[in-house]
C-alpha cells in the first residue's frame, strides 16, 4: 500500500495544472477556436481543465505520481474536441446505409425546388396568412389544401406537424369520450414506442378492439357498433406484415358499413403514397387517392416518408369532418410553420406537374434501376487509388437495400455497395463516422458496406476523399 494522501500532495498536483486563462491565451492564434463563439471555447477549456484535475487527484489518491500536465497536449485536446463538435450540432452527412428513409438520418431529402422555395420564403416576408388581393387575413393552409384536394380527390385538407399529431387531432376532434372500433391486428407501434392505443388514450377516445391478431371480419366491426360508437378506424400496417392464415376488411368495405350505420370511417395510411409504385417492381401499397375513392371519410398520412417531402401530418377527407379538426383549439398547437409549408407546397407541385419520380430524391432512389446504382458505385471505386483500394480491401458487391421509415417492410431493393475488408469493420466504421463529412455505413458479416443506392451523385467525390484520408491514416 502507498502512503496516505496528504493535503500537500493534492496541492502540489494541482499547482502544475494550467489555468483557464492560460489555456485561452494559447488558443488565441488557433483557426478552429477563432471561428467559434468565445463562450463555447471557454466551456471547452473548462471541461478540459476539470478532466485533467480529476486525473491528477485520482492519481494522487491511488498513491502514484501522475505526470505533470502538458499545456500543449491540453490545447491539442481542446482543439480536437472543438473541431469534432463543429459550429453546429445538426449537420449534413453521407448516408451509405442503403436505407432510403432512414429515420435517424432525417428521412426524406428535399427536392431542389423545395430547397429553393425554402430559401425564398425564409429570406423575406411572405403571404403566410394574408389574402393579398383582398388585403385581409388569410389561412396558412390555403397554400396546400387546393393541391391536396386536386391530388387526392378529397373535399378538404389540413396539415399539422406530423402524422402522429394528425391521428391525435382527428381522434380528439371526432371521438373524444366515445368509442373507436379498430382491429386488434392494426394496433401498431411506430418508432419511439409510440402506439395507437396510447394516442387514442391521450385523445380521450375509448378503444374498442375487434377481431383477432391475424383475422378480422366485417361482422366483427358491425357487431361492435353501439350507441357510444363515434368512429370506425382502419390503420395501415405500413411497418410490418401479418402473413399466413389472415383476413382483413378493406377500406371500401368498412366505408360502406360506416355509411349504412351513419358512423364516420377513418384510415391512417402511415407512410402515405400518391403514386402507384407497382410499375417499378414494388408490391401493392394503398395510395391516398384510392382511400378517398373508396369513400373513407378521413385519411391521415405522413409528408416525409413515401410522399418525399418535409415532416408533416396530412389529413384529407369530407369537408364537414376536416372542418371540425380545423376548429379544434388543439390544431393551433400542432400547426406547421411557413418553412414546412414552403417545402410541402413544392413537393406537392412536383406531383401535380407529373415530375415527382424524377425530381423527388426519395422516389428517384426507390425506383432507380440497378445498372444506374452500379455505375455510381463503380465511379466511387475508380475514385480511389490502387494503393487506397488495397489498404481498405475495397471491392464492389451486390447487396439488398431497404426502404426504411416504417414503409414497405417486406421490400428489399437490389443495390451495389463498395465493401471494405482491409481492417475490422468496427474500426473502419468508427473512423468514417467521426470524419468530415461523417459517413454512416452498415456492417454486414465483418464487412463495412458503403451502399451506393443512398449515396447521392454529388457525394461520390466527397466519399472518395474521405476514404482516401482514411487509408492514409491507416498507413501510419
């Protein structure tokens, strides 16, 4: 055992610790620190000094003689921490996972038109809630509800900040204190453990489950309707599938039952698709216009999944019912801002103009032919020198990508990736994730895969440079 720690030992160790002011003076000529707010630099310096203080005192308590702090080493640590954090926390990165609608990576990439509209609306005053012709207060929803009516065939439309909010608002507006009949096989859970029964409870509606997990019949709904029934709810299982011995009621059948009994019918489509994707090799996925044509009274869906726009919750349906949602005071708490409206209007315009598949990045990535993905992957590989290719063990492989975002869970997209096998996959993955720009790839069977279905054409040179820098670091 070492001798007991004395006060003098602790003081001697701390005397060698540079002060915050001393380290700040050493940082005055550093380019990284000069580009950041001084308050942030001060916080980084204090955190470094505190960590060093703990190191010294822990060493003293253990009976050892910790090495004296090296101010130059501390400055390097601070600069490295500031550089890795960057000026902004929310920053672009390269998605090489092969998951097109990656929830953790921001889901849909906006189109060039949407980005242009965002810039124009954000950099000037706008007619967000002004009827310019009459010089009277207007409605923010007027900028998109006409587009939504034309594209879906619905009588009216409303947009809120996400689809969970749309479902909550609809249930609270139409069924608070009353029963909502829904199939047990459709009590879905979306990301973040957000469940339909939980949303229903928050809305004040009373859940009435019918059928079984795998089989629900029209008679189950009919038998459940009573004096307290306010709504028949159908939920599209967009993020999972039940296969085998199954039975479910179609939206059209449920809508017909609702009309016969005088009960509104609502369908939550989740992802929400305006195009039939079957011509591009996808399985059948119900579209919003189909739900409206089936005479479903209220349809809810997301704006940032298969639609390919910004995060939003969209409601379309019968005018009288949608109007009840608009008048609900909760609607103001859930409403979208001008930037979301600008991006959503541009996204919907692409559908109206017939250019959605070519101009919306999500649809373009989902439907891009395999030879086109292969050419992009080959271009990436050619961008690496032979030395880099050997160091990283880089080669082309055919793989399967995913749609993601809780949409089309059974669909796998053919893709081409650059596989790296020169070092352990975890090591390569960590190095690319912490680079500039960060690259997020996926690990499969101890290979790091850079899936080129989700790597944008303009990102190929950036990714090639990141891989070249990685190979250079590995050489030392």
